[in-house]
C-alpha cells in the first residue's frame, strides 16, 4: 500500500511475498472460481481520482495503481444519478427502473423486491462466502437487510448517510428516533467503532483472511466521501493546501485519501495471501460529484443526468485476463458488473440487462458493449413524459432532459462536446426525434414506482434497547447528541 509519505517521494514500490505452500495449492484448485471484490465510493465524481482528468488537487496513489494494474474505463457510467438507484442496478445487473426502483424514496418502501434476485444471492447459492461492509441503502425492511439478501456477513449502516465516528448517529430511522441511525454488526447495534473508513477496511481484511481457502464475494461500499465532511485530523493536516485555513476541499481530499489507503490495504492483503491473481476487483462511484468533489469539466452534478451526475471513475483489475495499463474508451455502465461476475463464476442467467464486459475489456470483442443506454427518474405521467429527468445515449449522441437546469431537453454530441454545452436538436432534428421516441418506448414499458410493502421494518425502538444493553455491557455511558452537533464536534 502506498502512503502519503511514499507519494511525496518515489511512486514505485517493491513487494516481496513469501507464500505458504498451502496457499499455492489452494489457488490451483480455485482458479475456476475467482474471488470478487467490488469497491464502491460514495459521491466521488469523475475527477475524484488522480488518474482521471481532474481540476482539484487529489491524492489517490493506491487507486491509481489499481487502475494501472488493469483497465481504466474512460466512459464509465452509474445507472443512477443518486446513490440508492445505482446500488439497485449494481446488485441486480438490471435497469433498476424495470422493477420500479427510481429514487431515494424506494429504500424506505422495502428496497429491492424479493423476486429480483441479487448478485449476492446467486453467488451464495454457488459456494461463495459473501460479505457487505459499509453503506447499504437498499431497503430498511427486515426482508431487505443484507443478511436476508445473500450476505452472510454485514457490518455497516442501512440508510443513506452516517457519522464517521459515532455508530449511533446518522440519517433518520423510520421516524422513531429522528436523527439516529444504527451501525450494525449483522443484526446487532454497534457500540464503538473506529473512523468508519478505517473500520470498514479492517473488517474487509479480516473477511478476506478468513476465506483464503474458499471463493468469496466482498462488497465494500464505503460511505466516503458522502457528507458529513469528517476526516482524521492527521490526514487533514498532511493534505490541506493551507493547514491554517482548512476548507471543504481539504477535508474531502483527506476523506478520499483514507479511502485510497483502504483500497491499498485490501490489495496488499490479497497479494500477501496469494489471492491477487485469482481476484477480480471493480472500483467505481455510485453517482457523480457533489460540490466538494471533482466532476472535471462536465456539466451537472449528483442528481443530474448530464455527464457530471453520472460519469464516474470505473476501474477493473483482473491480472490473468486484463492487460496492465489498458484504457477503454467505449461507454460501460454499473449494471454490467453483475453479468460480468456471473460469467466469470460460471453461473447462468438470462434476465440481466447489463453485458459481460470481459470480451470487450480484453480486446477479444471489438464491437461496442451497448447500442444504447438509458437513465430516468419515475415518469410523471404517460402524457407528460417530457417533464421527466432522463437521458439516453446512442453512440456519440446523447439526449438529456434536466428541467432543473434547462427548460427543454436537448441533443448533444458527446465526442466533440463532452461538456454538453452545445445543444444540437435544431441542427439534427431527426436524431433528436429518434432518440426521444426510443426513450418514450422504453420508459412506457417500465412499471410505476414501488408501492409501500407490508413486511416488517427494522424498528428503531427495538434496536435502541439492544444498543443500550450492549453499551451497558461495555461499561460505556450514552451521550446523546443531535446529528448537527455530532458533525460539528467531529470536524
């Protein structure tokens, strides 16, 4: 793993590995079932990683090294412009709209329906050990808890945001304890934790170490760099442009570097245990940049279907198949990750909308992975679809509707104008009409947003009692703080 001090000097490292013979033998047996690691950043824009085009100063030596070890996709997209919808698409390999999952209200009405099989469930059924460590945001009903959706191990939080230090302080929880959200170890509330980025990294390492002799799926969705802006003081001091006047960008840079250290430690652990050659690693963000992240020169940000809201860092590293230093320039999407994994694991499926990326990333298939890509919020009505926020991309052409930014949707040439500043619907009216009609046909096949389910939800009161009991066992005394006070104190 590369530290900040090493970055300041040489960027090269030499790792000497001494492997027990048992690890080598087990690798021979397990080569047909690769280990799988998905690392998901939160709110990290396209320019939030040093090896991608960026404007702000950023320090990500380990993520850069991961990209150099495999392929850097220059037109990698999230399937949603917000956190939860993208996660739904990522875990199912489908356009999340196809099962009524459009926005942030859906996690609070049951999450992904049980009839939509998740990647974790496929892998668990086929002999994989499975873990989700970090931010879930895919439903706060008991039926949607990670332990009930194919993950044997879960450590993290259920809702959309959380304090980085206090396991009890986060987003609202079912209206029972406004301003409180629990960090959970499987189903049990957590009493104490490290800075959450460090905690998630350490638990990910322990999971890998426990599964040296068994194929595993590690889903590591960090909450960095989502608000609240909190980072260890020592990192802020090292990385701030002016330590005497620390701003949001400085804290975000420190949060990013803590995440980068985690990536480095995970890769280092795989190398130490002799697992790196048989492990495929995906790294991406759940949506585009927030204000304190970096979207490069793209228009829009998180919550928009302009490039700034959906184009993200997208890295794939798999040493046996993907050549080092590969750069891939065709559009790919987060829904492609699940079918790629399924193909590598030898598991059949016939209903995912994404594609197996391996033939494209290795150069065996010279065609483009997708003829067309779609994004959309819920349709306003069958007769007023033009009020939707949506986008459709076909080749170099992209049609974008974002009523919050532009009154009317417009057509853009993403090859010559990736910043999407020059509207072309007047110049190319036939292409505009063609893409608009394609979007209408697609969205009108999608169901309405999921309705409120009937299954039991995880209850704040019950978990609070369990938390207080665990706290008493640990000899600790609760100090209730509002979320705003906690954020201020931890900054």
